[in-house]
C-alpha cells in the first residue's frame, strides 16, 4: 500500500516509517525538518513540505493517491506551547486543517492522527479511559483537543475517516539503535537523564517527592515507540468500515514513578545518579496512566514491551551510539 507519513523525520514518525518499510509498503515523508532530522534510506521518498503552506502541500499531494496518511507532524514541547501560542496554533491546528483540506481535494480519506493524553488535563480517575472528560491544561493539549474536534466534524460531513491515538509517554528506540528520541530542548525524562549519563553529569533533579504516590514522585505510563507504530498499523483495518471517527488511548495501563525510572537507568547504565529533589512544578498531575481496554478489545493490540527496563535499554543503546 501507499502511505504518507507527515513528521516522518521526527522521533515517532521515523519509527512508523521503519515499521512500514519492513512490511514492504510504499512510503513518502512530508516534513519541514524544523525539529526532525531525515535519515536517508533508498526506499523512502522524502519531500520538504511545511504543512502551513497549503499551496505547496497541494502540489506535493497531487497525483499521489495515498491509501492513508499517518500524521505525526507538529510541535510538542508543552512549556514552549504556553509562551509561543501562535506558533503552536499554526503548526498544530492550522497545519492539520491544511492537511485535511488537501487530502479531501485529492480524494484521500483515511487519516491517523497523533493525539495525546494531554487532552485529558487533570485526571479524576485512577486510570484514564477515552470517556474521561477532556479539559486540557496546556496550549499544546488544547491544540490536540481542537484537532480531534475538527476530525469529528469532517467525519460527520464528508466521507472522511480518522483515528486519533492519544499516546501517553512514548519511550525507547528501535532495536537497531539507528533511530531514537531527541527533542531540543529535551523535556522528556528518559532521554534527558540518558543524555546526562552519557555526558557524565551525575546530578538529576526530580521535581516533587511529596505526591500521593508510592514513593512520592510522579507516575507516568511509558509505551515503547515501536508498540505505538504497530498500533497505528492495526488501526488501518478500521478504515474498511463505511464510517470511521475513532479515538484510542495508547499506553500499557501500568505506571512507573520517576524514581523507578531513575533506578532502572542506574541499573542498565551501571552508573550511580545523584538525585536532588526540587519543588513540585505547577500543573504536573501526580499520576497519568491509561485505561487501554478499548484498544485491547477493538484493535486486538497489546504492547510487546512490557518491562520498563527493556524499554530503557533500547533507549540507552541508541543514546550511547549518537
Ligand atoms: N513524544 C511523545 O511522548 C508524544 C506523546 C503524545 C503525542 N505526541 C505527538 O506525536 C507527534 C510526534 O511526536 P515526536 O515526539 O515524534 O515529535 P518530533 O518533534 O520528534 O517530530 C515532529 C516532526 O514534525 C515535523 N514538523 C513540525 N511542524 C511541521 C510542519 N508545520 N510541517 C511539516 N513538518 C513539521 C518536525 O520537523 C519533526 O520531524 C507529535 O504530533 C506529538 O504531539 C508525542
């Protein structure tokens, strides 16, 4: 089949591209390389396209007849989204609107969108299901919620099908250690700590150790990036239905505290960390764990990477090499 991967030069998108190539599909990437880095492989078609530019996007989309589009392109640093609201709106909401317009213009109707657990805001239940209220507390989360709404609108009006996958914390790297996670600035716990270990920095700052959790630090649900890619692939079967506007959480349903992650990193890197506790940050929910019953049941998908230390090891192998 013929697929477009927007943001295919980024962390999760590049793993999706890898996954599709292994299944021998025809893959094209549209990416503006604002945060991503394209690693050339002979079977990938790459076009430098900024989704904000609709006429350029239309030129690139014309005559391609993709069977489906995996949409990873966007900006995703939560703290930055608070300061640069316009930039985030343009690159996330407007860019996605353009993508949908262009797809409809060229009769391409199947879209898989990277949404996020940030649409939920502060959880009111122990595990978060897709029916949980959506009250995002960041601009980034608001962008994702707005896009999901747009997809629902198009699903009702046109013959437009979509799946929004709400990822919890994407983590790890491909076993080949050729691609992995890197954002600038890096705000995600695992790559941040691994980079520090690599550069022999021992001090690790942990924001808050008085949360109402087993060890006082925040708990998150870490899902391996290749499990995310596989979930997207399983999602394709839903496009056979006449109508399709779906939402699924992607997580493991299990939470790990910040201290558990740091202990895991000490174990796999064989390096001792000097943990320094700092004050809590505003807006950090104590626990964010997915309820994954819906995706388990409807897509028959389950994570293959169940052990957090295995996930950490895949990430470490990549960081060591870069
Ligand atoms: N990493 C996570 O834990 C996580 C969690 C939930 C949701 N997501 C979502 O998944 C998607 C991918 O995240 P990632 O971690 O791989 O990010 P990333 O920054 O590594 O990749 C994003 C890619 O999109 C490209 N891009 C950005 N704006 C663009 C535009 N206007 N036109 C064309 N290309 C553009 C970038 O150059 C980059 O290659 C994002 O939409 C993000 O919000 C990520």
